[in-house]
C-alpha cells in the first residue's frame, strides 16, 4: 500500500511537470501534426486481428496511443486485446518518454503497467498484478532502467534528415526498450527501398532489417526467447507521410514459431490540429 502511495505521489509530480512542459509547447506552437493509422494483423496468412495508432506532436512533444485486438478464431480462443498510451518530448531525432501506461487482457485476466520517466530513466513503476516469479527469469536491475524507451515511444521515429526522408540513415536506430517487465534492444539497419500503397499513402518506403536482443526480465528456458534472439526474418517498413515529421511504421513482419506475423497498414490520415487541444490528452494521461 505504501509503495502504491509513493508511486501515485511521484506519478502526480512527474505528471504535473510533464503537463507544464507540454502546455508551454502548445502555447508557442499554433498547430500540431496529427496522424491516425489503421493496421491489419495476419499470422501465417490468416487474419487474426487489427490495430490502430494515433500520434499528435509539436516539434518538441508527442502523445501517442496504440490499440490492438485479436479477432476471428484467435479472438474467440483468447479474447486478447490491449491499449497503451505514451507521452514525451522530442530531442533531435529521438523521443524521450515522460509517461507510459498499458492495459492488456486475454479474456480471463488482465495486467496494467504504469511508468513515469525523467530524462529517459524510469522514476516510478507499477505492475498490477506483478509478474510470476521464476528461477530462470533474468532480474531487471536499476541500470536496465536508464536511457530507455517504452514500446509506444519506440514507434515514434522523427526523420533524421527531413530534406531526405528516404535516406538509409532513417533505419539506423538502436531502440533500448523497457515495457515495465522486460528490457530488450531492437536494432534496425537499412535493407532496401520498397513501395507502400494504401488509402492515405502511395509511395516509397524504407525497409529496415530488425534484430531482437533480450537484456533482462525474460525467461531463459523459454524456446521463444532463444528463437527470437536468433531470428533474422524480421523487418520494419517506414514511410514519410507528408505533413508529419516522422517515419511512420507501415508494415512489420516477424517470423514466429507459428508462422509469419504481419502488421500491415490499411489506411492513414494526416491532420493538422490545434496544438493545445492535441496536447491536452497528453496532460490527462500524465496526471493519471
């Protein structure tokens, strides 16, 4: 109970600081870039779900949310779904998260993770219910919580060279991700240029090879852990949607033990909105 109270107090303090920063940016920026994208999820060629990504940003701040659900047979068997939100600031070509929250459920149980960060370092963390304890789970140390991205902030990819959005350097990223339970690296490198066509975009896309490296929080005895660490059949396609300063993920392909998992954009809409209105959502998320 005391730990929860400390988290709530620290979360409110950090949330207030985040809100002040975001609102200050909103006053100085008349307009904000907004993006909404929808994705189809397939596994081994079969439709298993859908997802949606929403992103609002000024040149200095961002507010991103992701919702995902399984459908069809997968949905009937698991009922799995989740929703996550992240807020933060943008420094150069890198996001720096301030707050992150996610709730996932499989129809029988649910888990909520809430995290507050300062300068990319975890300042407060709450995981309800806590993950199960296993002898083979690699402990997460305090050092593992420094200079990290939450999973949603990892999708926020400012273009390194705005005048050359398709430059191969757009793939040159090492994402140090901490989801509140596990710490892992996702390393992207340039593979090739391709094309993406869907309502809202038609044009070239950067295709980046991806590698997964588990750091902490994972279980060493699980076959999936070693499989993903050795997996060389993972790619992320990024497109420079006009009107946004970001390279937007338009396709993610990952070979799994059950076949190829593909998350493919089916539509996207770019909008310009009042910066203060767009960032008030970030304030609300940071203060919870």
